[in-house]
C-alpha cells in the first residue's frame, strides 16, 4: 500500500503540469486574440494543426518511455531531464515580440508547437508513472484522486492568480504582465516536478524477457479492444470540456456582462473540479467505476444544458451551475485514469506484453485530438458568430457564445456516456485479471525468486 507522502509527491507532478495545461485551456485563446492580436479563426486553425502534430508524437513518446532503461526507472527520469526545458517553452509561448501580422502567427505557431511537444515529452512518462506505482486496482483510484486533486490545485492557482498577477506585473502592460506571470508559474512548476521525481518509486515492471519493437508494441495495442473504447470516450470528453472551459471567459465577459467576475467564475469552477476529484475515491467504494463514470457524464450533460436557460441577470444560478458541472465532470476523471491502468493489465493478460507507456500515451493521443478539436471549435464558433475582440457584441454573437458554452458541451458528455456503455472491465473482472497476472508472474519467476518470496 502506498504512503500518503508518495501519493502527494505524485500529485505534485500534476500540479506542475496543470499550471500550464489550465493556462492554455483558460487563457491562451484570449491571450492570442485580445493581447497578441491574432484573428480568432486563425487561432482556431492554429490550435487544430499544432495539437494534431503534438498528438501524433504521444504514442512515439510512450513507446520510447517503455524502452527506456535507467537507474531511476523507465518513466521517472523524464521528470528530471525535461522540467527546465518545459518551463522555458512555457515562457516563450506567452511572450509577445513586436512583429508583423504574419510574423505574429508564425511566432505563435512555432512557440506553441514547442510548448506542446515539451508537454508531451514530460507528461506522457508522468502519466505512465501512475500505472507502475502500484499493482493494486483499488489503490489506483486513490493514486489518481490524489493526482487530480493536486492537479486541480494547480488549476486553482491559475484561475485565482493569473489575472491579478498580470495586473500586478504588467502595471498597465498586459503583454508584459502575462509573460512575467508565466515566468513565476513555470519556476514553481519546475520545483514541483523535481519533488515528484524525488518522492516516487516504480514498482510494477514489465516481464524481464520482454523484447519490444514498435511493430510488436502497436500490434499488441490494437488487440486491446477495451483500450479502443477508452480512446473514443477520451476524444469526445475533451472536445466538449475544452470547448466549454475555453469559452468561459467569453461567457462571463460578453453574455453575463461581468468582466470583473471572470476570475471569481473560473476559480469557483476550479474549486468544483477539486471537490469532485476528491470525492472520486469515496464513490468508487460503493459504485462500480464504469457505472459511476457513465452516470457522472449524464449528470454533467444535464447541468451544462440547463445553463442555456439561465439569463444574464441570474448570476448566482450561472455560477452555481458552473461549480456543479465541474464537480460532477471531474469526479469522473480519476475513474477514467484508473481504468487506463486496468486496461494495461487487460492488454498484458490478453497478449502477454506489458506496454504501460504506449497505452497511456495513445489514449492521451485521443485526449489531445479532443483538446485540438475543442480549442479549434471555440475559435471557429467565435468567428462564425462574428465575434469582435474587446468590443460590444451583437445579440446574435452573445446567443452564439451561450449556445456554444452550454448545449454543445452537453452533447459531448452524452456521447462519452454512450461510448462507455461498451466498456467491459468491471470491478470483478479487473480483480480476476490482476490475480491471474500475479499467478503467471509466480509461475515464470526464477526458482530462487519463488523460494525467497
């Protein structure tokens, strides 16, 4: 059983990751359109292209991590090696050099690509690390709950502090304010990654005689039918979630008409996220992980759809529904990532090959595709509804922002629930697979190892 100290150390890695991930989701579109001066349709297309490029590298990074051999393990060393490059790329992405219109697009494309590649290179091994900390299926939910609670604390830091720090550091110059804010946050992320590296240990190992090639690894992956279900679900999940979180700022500023409450709104949503993640472990004790996940997606869809009928003057209700949406949607997140570890076991049981990094990274590939499409949709929908940066919006534009913020994300959650109805790794099945893998390991272990066990 893992100690709380190690679970906290692992969670700090997601705090570091989320400092950048949540900043990108919540502020980068707004930063590009209203600070750097890039047209929203161009931003949407750029997000799609960069995130597709980034997503393609995920499985390659996972396969590379699976083949890594070091005295620190397969996955932990990347936290040590890449913490500083990741911090530097984050700062570059939020820097605004004085360039022509085309120059700004080229610079944004190049630096955002670097940021996403650096994120992949450090986050894929970090995610896979969660699958090798323990072989206990029940402990996996606990590990992921710690991860996402601490990850959302990073998000809370972003939502609560970004705009006040921009004002403080910029002193009227928002471009400078964003740059210095990311410098401070990236420095904190660097320290947290190093603490995660120092406080964790890999325990679940691949078979000692396992010889991996890319062809063999991907062939084994494709035989894992439950992996395919998670991939599709992750794609729909992130598409809807990113669309809603990206448009949150626009919803508060242009539909509710309360720019002064943006920080309060997104911070309240993040508090809901943290509370939901913390409740996941409790829920998993009483409800099968798959049934719980499907139910939570349907509840989140209902709350998002109900937000469409909230008027601009009903501020308390709008805030309450955003909190509840984050609570129920993020309660499902640790369950999803625990199921990824279960899917690794299932693939190992079915094919005899354990490819933790590749399973995680390939699911993250579809997460990135959803991230790409959700971010692109936000930009395209703003352009379609004739959004004008930092101006009074027409009634049609306001209605378009409302529809895109409420109904479309609800559809995404319903699709996730439908896909997950085909997932077969229920709690009893996972326990049976775990026991059979332990039995196989005992039968194939060297004689002296069995005697000493």
